[in-house]
C-alpha cells in the first residue's frame, strides 16, 4: 500500500501535467515529487501521443528516469526558453515564494525556473506554510573551498548552519561537486533582503529561496487537488 503522501504527490503531479500541450519545451525538476511528474508526463505521452515534447531535466537522477521512460530530452543551450517547468518544493509561502533544494539540485532548478515562461510547483498540503523558514531550513550550495568561512557568514545572518551529510557521514555533493549548507533561520521576516545578502557573497553558489518565480502551485490534500495562483493569493 502506498504511503498517503506519495499518493497525494501523484495526484498533484497528474493534475499539473494536464497543462502540458503538444510542442512544448518542458523543464523537469528534481526530487520525489518531480519524479512523479516525469512518470505522469510519460503516461500522457504514451496514452495520447503528445507530439514534439522535449524536456530539460534539472538533475542526473531526473535525466535517467526521463530517458528510461522515453521522454525526449534537450538542454538550455539548444532551447534557451521553456514553456513551463514542473517541480516540487520544500515549503510554500502564501505569496507562492518557495524554498527548494532539499534534494540538492537547487542551482540547476533555479536556472531552469528562470528560463521558464511558467513555473508550476507540485506539493501535498503539508508543504504550505505561513512564512518561509517556518518548516524547513534554506539550503545553500557552496564551494568546497573555504566552506567553513561561508558557514560563519551565514551564522552571522542569523542561521543555525549544518553541513549536509550522507548516511555514511561523508559530505553530500551536488551534481556540480559542491557542498550544501542547511541554514535554519526560523521564520524569515524579509526573504528578499536575505536573498540579496546571500547573493552578494562570493563562494555562495546559490540559495534555495525561489522568490517571484512561481506562477501556480498544485496542492493535493484529503479533499482533493486545488490550484493556487499569484492572483488568487492577492
């Protein structure tokens, strides 16, 4: 029997994938929810014969699954603008700002999101939050060189910082070979000010605050699925 949260992710993914149309260029995110979207897209392609779909994966894991399922792949050098991206999130604020990077692919996910005309986030209702930082830390990708210096900087901004580790105890590395610092700021009063401070710091490759990038959030819960939009939240 499926975990109830897996079932909710699948329901939300199936709803989100309805937005894919023939000829679209699609971004495919990273993580367990994004993989549900990849599988739902593959089912639609097989059942409906969607034509001329090409996809840009945000991680090696997503690329491997999409390739296994026969989804045609491309890259941002050949298709530098995407029609929409399907991805998950770790936390969603009422204004649709989100935290991403729990799976470690935040850099590629943000590049793909910024190249997309529409960013559609898929979550179960447990990811909804009154303020970013309430439920989860902010992942920050840093160079291995002088990473402890970056940790001290982030602590100076008010975070409790921990280096992300594998089960073996070794540092977790991104697809780019960088490290992840999980930064617990608590509820973040001004995400944009925090993002600006982190963005100006050499050695911080990218942070998991995705601000002003999301157009729709498809939420699955006990009562079914619903869609949140920036307009509906104002």
